[in-house]
C-alpha cells in the first residue's frame, strides 16, 4: 500500500524529472558545438537551463533514495515510468513539440502498466 506521503513524493519526483528534461532540451538548443569538447562543456556549465536541468534531475534522485527506504524497488521503479508520460506532455505544452498518435498509444500503454503494477 502506498501512503499519501509516498505518492506525493513520487509525483514530485516525476514532475521534477520531467521539468529537468525540458530544461536540458532548452539549454541544449543554445549550445554551439563548433569548438572543442571543452568549449561545449564550458557552455553547458554557463547555461542556466542546463544547470537547472541537472539540479532538477538531482532532486528526484534524492527523493528516490528516501522512498527506497520504505518501498520495494519492484514497485517504485515502475512508478518512475510516469516520467515518460509527463515529459512528452511538458514538451508539448512548453516546447510546442507534436505528439503523434502512435506516441499517444505508447503513453497510454505506460499508464496502464503503471496502474497494474501499483495495484499489485
């Protein structure tokens, strides 16, 4: 049984992970790869969206460590798959990326799978 606090932390972790991916995408668009690898890494380090994306990826990792103490990995890891649902939705809303019908079908399959795992 998932407690309300655990569910809240899962949802926060999923939302932050998806937001991190959107930030990394925005940051990546602004990076020029014409120079050396060190130049690209320097641009990443100075890009607030890339840095923010990394920070937003770290937060769910910390939440997961807390949740792993009280939840089975075989339940928690599939719940993390909800990131694959939220990320395309954020990409559609904030980046105007289209989502094809086949991709919608895949998202629906993920949701069904997560529901089955959460009920087991």
